[in-house]
C-alpha cells in the first residue's frame, strides 16, 4: 500500500492512498466464494454453482462491496502508519477505480491540533472569601416568606404589591392589536410584568372600577410593530387582594421538609443550604476565571468537524429545552457557532492539561462530592448508594471531579488573590465568558 500526505492547512490533510490490485482481487474472490457457498440458482444444487455463473451474476456487487470495505480499512491503516489523529470522517475522492488496476483514492480530513498547554503562571484569578452571617439568614427567611405569599380580598384601593384580577383591551390609533387584550389576568402591582406605566396607573383603583391608561411601549420592545408607540388600554379591575406573608411556624417549616427544631432548626437548615450555595458559587467563579485564562493563554485552531458536531448537540439541547415541533437541523447553525467553538476549545485544552499532568479522578473527592450532593435529600445514604450502583451517573461525577482537579492544577501556578466580600456579592451570578 502506498501513502502520501499533504498538509493543505494547519489542520487539514490530503492523503493519497494506493491499494495493489492483488489485494482488491483477493477481497473480491473471498466474497464470491462466500456467495457461491450459499447461492440458490435454479438448475444447480446449493454449493455446486460454477464460479463462472457466480461471477457473471454477483461480481459487480462483490467488487463494489470490497472496494468500500478496502477504502475504510486502508484509510485506518494509513492514519495509524502516518501517526495522524483524524478529527472527523474523511471526504473520499476516487482517482483510479477501474477493474484490473490498482485502487487509488484521495482522503481529505482534519486532524486534532497538537499543542502543549502553557502560560499557567500568567493566569490571574480573584478568589472570593465570604461567610453566611445571621443577617444573611434573616434576609433569606424574608425571601422564602415572600415566595410563599398568599393574597386575601381587600375592600380598599389598590396599593403597590397588591394582586389585581383585571380585564383589559388595548388599542393603538383606535385599532385593537394582537396580544393587547385579556380577561381574568392576575397582576401583582410593582412586579414589572407589564410595560412601564401600566401597573403604576392602577395604583388607587378599586374593585369594579374601569380605568383608561396610556402607557408607551419601550423603544427596544421585542415586537417592532409596537416598539415606541403609545397605546390606550381600557382596564376593568375585577378584584383587589392584599399580600399576606406566612408566619414562621411549624406549618411553614414543614413545607421545606423541616419537621422538628422549630425556628432555630429551620434557620440551621437554611444556613446549611446557603453555605452549600456559597461554596458552589465561589467554586464556579474561580473555575470560570481559570477556563478563561486557559483559553486566552492557549490560542489554538480547532477542526471544523468538531465545531459542527458540537453545533448539532446544542441544536438538540435547544429543541429539548424549548420544545415545539421544530427539528434540530432547522435551527440556524450561526446561533450556536460561537458557543460550540468555545466548548470545543475548552474541551481540547482541558484534555491536554489532564494528559500533560497525568490527572485521574481522585476517588476520595468523588465520594466527598456525592455525599455533599446527597446531603440535600432526606435519605442521603440511599442517594450515595444509587450513585455507586449507576455507572453513567458515577462517571459524570468523576468528570466533574477531574475538571476540579484541572482547576486546582492551574491554581497552583496561577496568580491568585483573595478578596473578602459579602454573601450577596459572592453568590451573584458570574458574568458570561466571552466567546473564544
């Protein structure tokens, strides 16, 4: 077998492969012999059909099948011999594909980039330090109470924070517009659910009252036909309900699975959950900075085949998340290309860190992570047991731990500064990373 390789770009290879005619004929004859042993042809006993008849009937198909299998086999042999690492399936172009001649074809494909991760000592990371104070727990208790607000009928004018049941009809220039009318809508004043000026104009309204209000749609409103226009809404207030915050009692605590210990027991449980959230938030922000640093310090070119595969995965995820009757391939690839490229770049760099530093998932850390996740459930021992009985879920945890070990490896060399902040600042969502 003859092989020649040409680099047509940083990652693309054009490989010409020649396969001797003798190997082709051996493969064709092997298939014809197999066919002869089982062929059923009128006038002949099974296994006794002359080879001339077999060739006449089946040689074309046998040759086509043999050539296809030989291309697949010899391509694999060639990339192994040339020590190439294809990043996707090749595009195959036959050059000589005739009976009685050597097979010659050209395979064009991309290879994985070869690089060493560098620049770890130039990566800068700000690691937040925070604690959950009693005042933070107090704030969380108020948030939980507000999330479980009940509304009761109020015989008074509506105030900010009240829930109204309303009917409304919206018009622009005297004409009703799509989506501008509704009946029996529940609206909490001050929630910001409606366009600016809508909710504030209903403060002071009473049940049974009709008001005509004229709010203006924002200039950046998603419906361009309405953006920047002033509408006239005729609003009928059906009812006014005042918010009632639940008491911090055993009934309230039971909603969150706390059956004993009273207020102190509930505060303790809430604080544990907040501390878990805090640890995860700090860990996530550190990880994001490390990954951003790795990408910045290691600019690499990535195979288009890998990006295309990742785009398709993101398309499927989007359809699963948002539902509808749309098919994944109907979503424009451009929507996902930047995110897909970043994922591929990070995947390759992280894999190289694992390889360079010979990292393997630490079993003790795997156990620790599983136990931490299980602690959020009422029967943590059962959750831990479930993970260790399910290889797929256990491998996912191992992957998370391995990624944490990559972060730790980088932090050992990076420029790390600690910064003390409040709990609220520490748990604020991290900014989305820039596309690679």
